[in-house]
C-alpha cells in the first residue's frame, strides 16, 4: 500500500493518464471503477467517507476527525473500530488494486491520492470559475442535483457538514448559471439561456435573477404574453412565501412597452478612476540589482503583490515597471508615466539583500498630494525563495489594501456632505462605510440608507452588498433592533445576493460566512470563509473570522493558530482587537484564566469601546472568584451597550457546544447578569 508523507502534506505518486475511480456526489451518488467501469456498491457511511476525503484531497484526514464526523456518539475505541470496518468495505468493493492506487492509509491518517480520481463537485467548481460560455455551460450537465442528496448516513456531524457543502454547491451552481444565461442571451443563444433559467428556478424557486432571466428569454423570443404570465406567477409566489413584491426593475421590465434590451453581463471596468470612483493603486518595484542568485526575487514579489491586490473588489491595481529589475542609474520617479492620469496611490516596494537575509520596505503614498500614508519594513532569512516571495507579497497586500480603503473612507468623512443630485456610487459607499465603522445605532441606520442609494446607482456592486449585510448583522450583534434574528436573516439575504453576483469573489464568500456564524450554522460559515481564503489569500479578516469560528466550536488550538496568523499578517488592522479577543476566548475555554485575562486586557487597549471584550473580561474574572472586578467589568460593558438580550448574546457568541454556552452565561450571571440558558 502507498505511504504518506505527513511532514510535506503530499503524496509520493505520479499522476496517471486516466483516473482509477470516478466519484459523483451531485444528485444520485455513485462510485465507478474507471471512466467506463462497473459501479462499486457502498453503504451510506462508506460513500460519505469517500466523498469527505475527496473534498479534503490531497490533504489527508486524521482518523480522529473521521470518527468524530461519522461516529460521534460512539466511544473512541468503538469509533476507530467502525472506521476500520468501513475502510475494509471500501477496499472490498473497489478491489485491492484500485484501492491501493487511490487510497493512502496510515495509523494516523486516511486520504485520497490527488490525480487518481475524478470528482464531479471539483469539476463543477472549475466550470463555475471559467470565463468562457462553453466551459460555464458544463454546469448544466454537472449539477444533476443537490450534494449527497440521497445520502442519509446517521450522524449529526456528517449531516451538518453535508448540509453546509450542499448549500455551497447550490449557490455556486446558481451563480454560474446566472452568468451563463447573461452571456448566452446577449449572444443570441436564447435556448441555452432559457435552459439555464429553468435550472436556476428548479434549484431555488425564489431566485429573482433566475426568474428575470427566464422573462427576458420569453421577451427575446417575442413571447410577451408568456413573460407577463410568468411574472404574475412569480409575484404570487414571492408574496406568499416572503410577503414582499418583486424588485421594481423586474416590474418595470414586464410593464415596459418599449423593445427589451438583452440582459448583459456587467461591462468591463474602464481604466483609471472612472470605475465608480474606485481607487487605483500602482505597484512600483524600486529595488536595485540583487545578487544573481536572487535577481528576480524583487520582481517576483511585485508580480505576486499585483496578483494578490487584483483579487480585491474594492480597488484597481497596476504595475508601473514590468522590467525584471531597474538599472542602477535609473531615476524611478522620472521613469514613471504621469501617474496622475491613472493612479490614486503608489505602493513602492524596495527589496534588499545582505548575504542570505532579505529586508523589504513597502511605502504607500497618495498621488494627489504626495503624502506618505504608511511604511512597513520587515526582515527574513532566505530558505525557500518562492515561499518567501509568496509570503512577503501576502503580508504587504494584507497591510496596505485596507489602508487604501480606510484612507478613502476617512477622506470622505472629512468632506462636507450634501446629498448629490447625481449620486456618486463610490462616495455613497465610502461615507456609508465610515458611518458603519462608528459602531453607533443612528450612524448605522444612515449607512443603510446611503447603501440603498448606492445600489440604485450600481445594483450589482459586491462591496456595497457586503457592507449592507454587515450593517444589518451589526444591528443584531449590538441589539439595536427589537428582533435580532430578523436582522440576521436580512444580513444573510444581502450576503447571498453578493455571492449570487460574484461566487468567485473572496469578499462575497467571506461576508456570507460571517452572516452564517450562528450556533446552528457554524460549520457552513467555516466552509464559506475557508473558500474566501482560497479565493483571496490576502483577505486577512477571513483568517481572523475563521479563528473565531473555531474558538466558538471549542477547537482552541486551531483558533489560536489562525488568530496568530492574522495578527502576524496584518498587525495594524482595525480588526486586530477582535483577533485578540478570539485568543482570549480560547484561553478561557481551556480554563487558563491568567492568560485569558492578559489577552483580553490587551484587546481593550486597542479598542476600549468594544463592549464584547468587557463581557468576556467579566466572565474570566467571575470564574476566578474576583466578583467585585467581574461586576465592574460587566457594568462597563452594559454601560457601553445599553441593553443586551439573550438572542443578541447568542448571536454574538455562537458556541456550537451547549455546555460552553451554559458555562459562559453562568459566569456572566455570577457577575450580575440576568441571562437565561
């Protein structure tokens, strides 16, 4: 049997020309030996185990993780025995030769060999990420039904995981089909566009863009009566299910007596600052010639940095000098084109070497007034050049992307505001973002109003949807509304729209993950935020939020690891106080009260007005018997908060384990609280 290199995290195999097994998890589950081979019959738990390993591949999974997934009610010894039995059943169904080629089994891990199997869910994800219509159209054939729709393995943990992945792939397919329909309809391929619309509605009967696409298909074929009839059916459905009318633009589309323009994808953004006011940041490599061994390190860092920043929906990015390195006698500033014509910020990157130690200085300046906003300098030993290049670029992007947006938002807040006759989307978004970050109820309501105006100007803008989702979640977290759960539902609605518009956007996936971070949906939240980290490696808040999710799931080691990673990548971020709070919670869960209190106090020095840290501090002090100090901490949190209902407390502290939630509430009540378990 094949062996596993756990230290390197990969498998010592060469990829074959043809897959050994073909795995289908969308719709009716199936496992075949070879592309045209016989089906292998597996029980529900065995099949679920194979699918779980395929989702994780090429990373192997700990046996303890698999036992907890499928046999959480068994004692550890019995669970490991059940796992061994299922593995034997899989081996018998596949045959020894196929099993040994695909599976890697050690005393501690079980995994699948990357390249030895075909997996339809992975094919769906690749098709959904494609830019061309023919690749996108594969979604029509690949999405044959919901993920593991016919698998009823008896395990609460497995059900929670499969439900989370089911939602993920459903959203992914729907968003891809919306894109396909738009592209096909604009190109005159009405038949396939209508197939996409029909499939969207079959997946989600309340999906308004899907109904709009179908109506536009009818109109494109001259079937205005069918368009009207379908609109009326949809209107009756949405009134019955959601007690709301369709969006005005859909009503106007059907009511219009003028020729109907085809639905088209959003046009490419123009260059420069014309793209809804989004700032452009120019990356400029100002490094001098490095030793031959590292000659392309600086250029590689700059190229990777451009790639990382280009994944942001908040800004545009350009590289000023594509040359591998600059001659020693060049005047960098004189060599630039007139950056005022196309850039708002310049990020200068200066890489220097001394023996095998590299230092890098990154400096952000504003073009309009030549003001330096921030500089960051770091040093590191050179061991793996490519890994160093990747890590440096990720750290720089993590620090400077939010600084550009913060600068835009701050400058907008300093501008005298008068509601413009012709609204500027970017100004509306930046002012709303600034109002949101005041974390006060009245400014937050003002932010929601401005975001509504911004969406009228640019209805498919992802960052606007994301900020609007966060503003509604802030209402729930802070207990500013009578029904916090309704605010969570509204936040999730806006976040889902963002994902529908751009399923491959890191911010959209991150936002939906945070909106789903309730005790019942924590695993689903992890899934979306993990996907966001893959889409946008420099989106450090995703790493910080994933740490929070692990903490509230009681997975303290992973929570601390991720929180430290976020703090290391972006130490100046406004979210850093939250990441420290996560570490404090992890220490509290482990009953390391001294460490928990130390970190909580440090978090309060960063953001003393964040009431959640005072509540955590009260719980820590309460459990250590320092009742007077605990009551004072809770009183300070209550003063900052005003009120804090049971519902808001649970939304802000989404413990997935009831015992941890009960322990936290008991500690708060001992400090003078009156919460119910």
